């Protein structure tokens, strides 16, 4: 593997690991799980997709998404990473000499119908919650338009699709500036990621919550996130928000926001907006029973 590929794999794995490990309200982390999804599942998934994504040069975006989901399904029984794979895959097609903001437009506008067919197969395989039906280009049918075009059709109801339609505007215009700001404000990477989650939820109601519970409830979650972010109270309000999100099991899980966080962290690491934290500061937040699921290369760095 080339040095560039090794670095891409490291950033990809690190983004997945940091997002899953940060104790964010409503999400799975080392101290919280759902009946069908655990922290170990996210560690196993990250170890699967990072090398696949880093060695993507011979695959199209759609094929890359499909291969990642196929391999993930062999390791994990539930959908742990469809959204983040859909976001990470096109970014892997950008030449290393360009930053993501410079290269993403061309990659998205070069997507094909074949990319859409492969991505549709991956989505059906992952079987994400609350996907519903669409009047045009429904996921149960074979697509007739390019992957970007079918994503444009879904942009109003899904933030991952919206990123394809807008050249990753949420990630590049809000996510990266926010994580850079929060990273510089604190010496704790976990705190910066939690603030990033609150910021993204405040500005963009989580579309997984919207699909499962309706837009009104997604907007209520957004309002609560904004209140916590602006509050001086800190931990108490964060815990109350976490309790409210978990009241309905995983129905208020801000999973789309989590996917956006992974992609934001990858861009911020790849393009030098934030430095990678020392591995020890991540390992110390992971209970020993999860250490066997960590990539050995990372664990011994």
C-alpha cells in the first residue's frame, strides 16, 4: 500500500473511531448501545471499511459503496455505516493534490447510472430504518438516472442525499469550520465532537429522526440541541438531552448527524484543519473489553 493510501486509511479509521467513541447524546458509544447495535459493531465496521476506502482507485464510487456494505454485513448484522460510507466514498475519488472542497464537485458530477445501481443495491442490503417509499426512483426499483441525480430527488428528506446535491455544503460550510473552531477552543477532542454534534443538529434537523418520528419531532430535537449548545449549564443539560433522545429507544437516534460527523472529521484531518489527537487520548476513553476490536496497528502506534 502506498504512503498516501496508508494515510487515507488512518484518517478514515480515526474519523470513524473518534465519532463512535465520543459520548454524544442519543448515539451509540462505549457506555450506550441499542438492542440491535453496539459500540463493538462500530469498531468492527470501521476496521472493515477503512482499508477498502483507502484502496479505492480501481473502483467507481457506487462499486466502492457496495463493496464496503457487503464486507460490513459480514462483520455486523445491523446497519452501522451506510450513511458514512455514502459520504466517504466519493471523497476517496479526489486526487490527493486537491483538497475536498476543490475536488468534490467534479467527482459528484461524474457519477453514472451504474453508480446509482450499485448504491441502490448497497442500500437494499444495509436496509436502513425508516427509508419509506418515493414517487420517483424508489429504492426498490432499478434507477434510471445518475447517482447524483437520484440523490437530488431525495435531498429534501435526507441530509446525505442533500450533500450529493449541494457539493457537500453541510460538511464543508458548517461542519469543518465548526470542528475547527471547537478544536481550537478546547484541549479535549471529545468535547469538540459533542459540540459539533449539537451544532449540526441545531442547524440541520436530523433526517433519520424525521423519517422515524416525523419532522416536528426532528425540529424539537434541533431546538433542544441549540439550547444545550448555547447553555452555560453544561453537563446537566447535556444529560437531559441524552435522556430525552433515548426515551423512545433508537427512534430519536440522531444517526444522520453521526454520519455527517464522520465525514466532517475525515475532511478536517485530511485537509489539515485539525491535527490527529494522540492515540492514547482515544484509547483511554475506550473500556478494556473493547480493545480487541481495535485495529492492532492503531492500538500499538
